[in-house]
C-alpha cells in the first residue's frame, strides 16, 4: 500500500510540475492572438525559469547530501551517555554539573508525502508520513545533544526535555535539551 501511495504521490507531483512548467509556457507561446503582452510573457518565463533553477539546485543538493547525511532511522539513538527524564540518577551520585546540552533539527517532508497526509486527514487514520518525519527528527536531535554532552565529558544527561515548533508549512523544528552531569564511579 505504501508503494502505491508513493507512486500516486510521485505521479501527482510530476503532473503538477508538467502543467506548470510546460503547459503554461506552451499556452503563452502557441496562442494565436495573445492577450498577454510580450513583457508579461517574458516575466512569466523568467519566473518559471527561476523556480526551475531553484528546484533543480535543491534537488541536486538533496541527492548529493543524502548519501553523506547522518540521518539515522527513527529509534537509533546513540547510547554513549545515559539519558534520564528525572533530576537524579538512581543509586548514583552526581559529582559535577557540566551545563546545558542541547541538540536540534528542522525537518520537512516532500510535497508527495504532504498530499498523502492531507488525504489521510480527510479519510482518517494515523499520519504516518509525519510520524516517520518526527521520529527521524527526534533521533537526529538527541544524537546531536549526546555528542555535545560527550564533548563536555558527561556521563549522563538529566532532565531531558523535547520541544517542537512549526517553522513554515509542514516543516517542524525539534529541540531536545537537558543537564549534562558527571557521575561518581
């Protein structure tokens, strides 16, 4: 089912872009008695060309960084530092408070998944596209916080808290923070 949804989303996005970037320019060029003046036609082509350049550069950037990006699947949090949601570690003494450790990320999903999620809003059910996105965001942010705590020499992070904020559209920022501490051995 997920594959069919993915294919449908891809076909929709492809159709949308062909309509916008091929249909509109074709209509402007082929029209026998254009009601659109030459300067407006030029502006339309410049606008569409600019959008194509931006989209093309974003696509190239996305594909070139996807292989080198360290975005782990949801749930694979680095366990090098103990994470606790309490203000103490059971049966261990805190010898030193090192300070605030934090990690954050901003995630978004592509238009095809967004459309699938909108359909699910209408029909009902879990918005799995957003669930996956936020799971990957939590993992990335937590791993960044843990890396910062390791650099500080921490054994644990206590009072761990997560915050999320909508940035623009369906992009969400996720911030995780806590207090990095050293523990008695």
